[in-house]
């Protein structure tokens, strides 16, 4: 236990590590912001936070995709995502799924700025589009990993 942090590589303020933690959280899959009737065989979120940097890993295994419709997102990240300076887009990560429908390109997840959400998306040569309820089946399962920065 080190009260107040530890200095790594020097004693300047930039070298002070004040926070390290690991833990779990429970992500919620939503379509259009709702999760009516969604049921899970398993869902787990794990995180590691070092200073302001957060890495999350999520695993979801559905038994019912429910009746909600709209854009797909995972809600309930353990820390809010900071907005990036200079107008850059959200933090992107890996999304690997199975038993999904209508996908022809690479799938990604994005930690949406100023939220505790991961947007689930499909990338293409011309841009990025949100996945929707129509891309999911009752037995869809997927994993997502992304690293982002939080406010403090």
C-alpha cells in the first residue's frame, strides 16, 4: 500500500501513478437504447484501469435477442469515456462475433465519447455503420475489447 501514489521514472508530476485497479462489471446489450426481452446465457465485463487509461473486455452469449430495435450498443462501462481533443473520433476496439447476420466487413466496437457505452459497428472502405438488431440472432455470441481514457 502506497498512500498518495508512486513515482515511476522520476519525481515529476507526470511520473506519478495515483490509480491502478482491476474489476468486473455487467454490460447490457441494447438496441435503440432498450433491452426488452434480451436474455443471456452469459455476460461478463472485465476492466483494468491504470491512471486515466481503461481497458475493457466484454463477453456476451445470448439466448434471446428480445424485441427491441435500433442501433446496437453495450451499456454499463465502469468509467465514462473522455472526449478527445481536436475532434477525433471515438476510441476503436475489436469486436469478434459469431451467429450474426448480414455482415460483410470487419466489425469493431467504439467507446462513445462522454458516455459509458460501446457502440457496435461494421467498418467498410467508405465509413462505419452501426450494427442493428437485424444483425443479431437469438444465439449470437461475441467478445469486444477496447482501450479508452476516462476523465480522472
